[in-house]
């Protein structure tokens, strides 16, 4: 809170810098209203030009009307455009100011004091109104833009609170899922003359293949391709998005798409961390293109050690987490069924993948080793005949050996 | 060779072919067979002198006395023989009264296919699915018990057999009977893949290779008839009752559908599994249609109880076994042989077709036993429990338009009414367990 009755120039600059920081990090009207409410120790209400609720902040114990529509209509504006609001049965100060984008009215910003006089701080209110105007004008291009700006903010890491994100989404007509999986896709080798049409075709093919019973798929244009943000409230939804995404190149081939389709699939992330799955999807697409070739969509989960290698500088903690994640299904199975799958895998690699020697070391018949290797492949999801998967498993075993705890 | 049908594959036959074979085999009687809505075998026996007339579809019967067939004054029904199903009953050879059977569709007197005919219901379901399912075939693993007969010839639940899975005891009369059953099925033109002892003492299994789906449904009817006849000749009783003994494994029918060429799991196969899992709670009423069926569907003896799929788990509802004959297969493990196989196949085909049309994905395959799943794991995978009773199953069926649609209004209503009545009779009955549990203490 700014404790000076009249805000000093320094305090005002500090306040403006706070607004800029919020806006640049993707914060919307709600975040800006919260900043103003904290600065003035007041409740703040933002409504758009159609008197729809946009944001409410700093209410504390202060009661605030759901809308100032009727109050503004009966009030007389002052020459500086500030409307003093009289609340029935209250003596505390309240005022409203029109939010404008140039000459266009975009909404109203109302401040409800908790005791301090607001008139003395009108500078801060005007600055906040200007910042909110930028946000509302971004939304004012119609429903599509309002929705688009939400996803931009979400992926810009603007929300810390899932409820805030959900409320903001709802105010824009978006039913936000609790979790998402991103699929990144690009077409390669397109001829310039047909590129625009082909990209449209790819979008259609992907949407048809990814079609989901769990909600609306968000399509974001990124670079020359797309990121599809698919709702995945449950584990099974994430599994199905991953499977469907890997079918896209086949679906494209079936309709003679005529270009290579490359892509990646991120892991499931909660809504406010959707940026993580998007980053992973794009990373997976990059790795798929560089290492695996062909027309394919690679799930992040199937890339093993490569994402860490791509980042070129994994921390010890990231490496440990990777090792644990790869071996976790085998460990869980071993604990539950009193088996020795992890030990068998380690020995199998230690003896140069010689089943006979591994069997001797383990004091079991070689058929038992074959059986265990089949189990390891099925349970871990890694193909022991694949060089890529072997690298992942070998690395996980090595990390595990180096970090015994 | 006692049948025109060979190795499970049927030939297109003319009436003249059938008459010729009947004469060559010295057939004296022909059973014109069909099933009612509940899948119970019915037949009208005619002397061979009437066969020509019968082959022209001129034999009628009173449908009014058949469960679920007709309402009001629609009583007269016509039997329309499917010539490709003509087969001589091998056990009647040399008896002087050689019998053959021919499976019939039911028609109205004006020649229209009767909407209450289970075989017609399956034909229609296959036709409806033709846009997404072509050339799909089905195979069966049929489990049953062979029990001893009492001195008065009544069936018991006793067996002198102490064998278990894949056991071999050539002195066991059950094993001899099982071999005889398999031989007889082959003699009738069915393609037997294998036969072996099952988990329960006295429990056996006969496996039939994949054939066109209508043929496979016919094969289950034939297997039930043959097993009972052959067992009786060995002084045994063959029962397909899903759960004859509380402490032993129940008897099911595992149905295999061949889908795509072997290799990476084809997307259509995944969608088919998705459709099966989606509609499983509803098709359970049809595939497990008796109150006794639900005593098999418990967490024991690898009976499926959840809508889960797996490559290897023996208690998953749907399993994808290793490809055979260069084809991928999916195995539905919940059904039992008390079902009407035509209706069971119809609802399974409709579920598969719905999955393919709507690209329903089934999630990842389950690793390990489905019995180990906790509530949280099931919720995360959207795995549902199969109905625990016929009453629950009927409620699920009522909610599912796809499965109901596969049955058609007439069959659905007749089936539902019959099964509600069956459940109500069971609910009102006082069972021995209740007397044992309550008679003394209350």
C-alpha cells in the first residue's frame, strides 16, 4: 500500500513500473486490478463496455456492488471524467472512471475506498485504467480475439492461481480443462505455391485425428506450423492424445497429403502450466526431426535421454529425476511382485547383452532372462532392440548407480 | 466327410446339392432349427420327404408359443433354411434314423425377414457395420463342465476328474468325451483349433478357428448341442452354465475378432477396442444374460470385471493376443455360453463399428492384473466396473442407444421383458444360502 496521502512522483513511477511488469508478463485486467487494489488499499471493480464483469480485486471485508451500471447512470460526472459514486447507506469514498482506448469507450474502472480519500490518488487510477485499456482493446476485436488473448496469457505464464485462470477463461466463454497435452506439428518440404493450402489441410487432418470427447482443442499458430492444445483432464485422455497424435502422419498419408509431417507431443500439464507441455511438444518435434527422420510424431515420454541432451546442461537433480522416472515402472513391479527386473536389466547391460552370461550371473536359466527382458520391455515401454531405447535405459541405469539414494 | 461344410468354411449350396447329400447320406429326418430370443435352441423335425418343400421356405410354425417372438395375432412364422448350414448329425449314422439339421432364419408369412429373429438381427448388424468392418471374422474359446449323471440320469455337479489347466489323463472319461466332442464338431464341418482341460475339475475347453461372424454364431449353437449329445453318450452331462460351482472357475466364451494384418497395432484395432470398452457395461446384459452369469464375473479365476484392455493380462475385458495366421486379433473375454450368440455378436459388432467410426481410443494397455487397480487408478483411466448383477446390466443396456440399436426395438423389448422377469423370479426366490445364513440366528 502507498501510505502517502498524495502519491509522490517516485511512488507513482514505482506503481507504473509494476503495471508494466504485469502487462509484459501477460497479466490481464485481473492482475492489473489486483495491483491497483493493493496500492490504494481499496476494492477495485472492472467492467467492460457491455457491463460484463471483467475483474474484481481487493474486496476484503468491503462490500462491492456487482455492477456500477445503475449508479453511474444516476451520478453526475465531473469535468475530469471521474464519476463520484454514492453507495446507498455508505459514507466511504467511491469513484469510477471510464476506460478508453483512444476515443473508444472500453469499460469502467471503479474504486471503493476502505477509508482513504481516493481523489488524491487519481493519478494511479488513471494509469491503471490506461493499462487495463490496452488489455481490453486487445480483447475488443470480438470473441475470437478475447479467447486468443486468454491463451496467449496462459502460455505467457500469467496465472499463478488456477481459480483465477479458470475465472478469466470463463469470462471469455472458455471452459478451461484441468489439464492439457500439447501436440506440435509442422509439414516439411512444402512447395511455396501450395504451402498455404497444405498448412490448412494439415490443421484439418490433425483436428480430425485428435478429435476429443474431453473438450475444445485450441489451435495456436507457431512458426510455420501449429500447436494443438488438447484437453486432458485424466491420465487416459493424455494417453489418447498421445496415441492419436502419433496417428497423424498415417492419416495424412491416407489422404495423400504429399508432404512429410513431423511433430511432438508434450506430457500432460495442469492448465496454468500449459506452457510446459507446449515447450515439450516443440522440443519433441525438434528431436524427432533431427534424430528420427521420416514422417512421424514423437511423444516426449518416448524420447528418453534426448531432451536432456538437447538442453545441454542438465542439473544433477534433473538427471536423478530422469533416472527415477525411467526405472520407476520396473521398480514398482519388482516391489509388488518380488521380482528382479532392475537387477536383471543392469546385469544384462553389464555383460554386454549376453543372455547366457547374464543367466549365469543371475543363477537362472537363459529362458528366464529372455522372459524377464520381455517383461522389462513391456513394463518400461522401451524396446530393447532399439538403439535409442537402449541409450535411455543404459543412461538411467548409470544415473541410478551413481546416485544410489 | 459328413458335411458339406468343411474346415469351418461354408459353400454356397443349391437346393439340389442339399437334396443330393441328404439322399447319399440316407437322411431320414431333418431338424429345421432356430433359436428364440434367449438363444434356446428350437427345431421342427420333418421327414426327408418334406425337405424339398422345406427348402423352399414353405414350413410354418406357431411363433406365438416361442419366447419373445410375436405379439398379438402375428403368430404364423415361416422357416427359411440357410442351405449352407446343412449338416448330418454324426451320432445318428448307422442308427437307421439318420438325422440332419439345417439352421433357419424366421420370416413372416408374406416373406419379409422377421425383426424378432436373432439371426436376422445379426445379419442386420453386420450389414450396418459394413462401412467400417469388412472381412472381419470371429473365433471362439468355449468353456464347459462335464459332470456325472445320477443313477436316474439326472445331471449332478459331481466329477471324478481332478485335472486342472492343460492336464492330461487318458483314463478320465471327461477327456475321452472332450475328444469325441471335438471329433464330432469337425465331422459337422466346424474348424476345431484345439481342445484341452480347463482350470476347474471337470472343466474343458474347445477352441474354434475364426470364420465369418454369422458362421461363428451358428458354431456356438452347434457346439452346445453336440457337447450335450456326445457327453450323454459317455454318461456325462455337459453344462455351459456360467458358474455351476461357487469354489471353481466359471465357464466363459472368449470371442476373438480378427482385425488387421499383423504388425504394429492398427488404428482400426485400437478404435475397435475403444468401442468395446465404451459399450461393455451395456453389452454385458446380452453377453452375460443370466443371473448366474454375474457369479462368474467376480475378481477370481481371471474373470474380467473392469472395462480394461491389455496385451497379456488374463483378466482384462479385452486382450490383444499374439497375432495368428498373420492377423491381429482382439479377444473379448467376458461373454458366456448362456448368451444368444447371434445377439451377442450383433452387440459386439455394433460396439466395434461405433468405436471405429468415432475414433474412440482406449487409453494405454494395462500391464499386470486388473484386480490390483485401486479407485484412483481406475478413475484416472476412466475404467468402469462391469455390472454386478443382471439388474444392473439391464439398466446399463437401457442407457446405451448403440447397443440397443443393434438389437432393434422388437428384440430389445422382448429381451428386456424376459430378463426383467427372470431377475424378478430370482429376486423373490429364497436361496439355500439364505437359509443357511439366517435360519438359525434369526
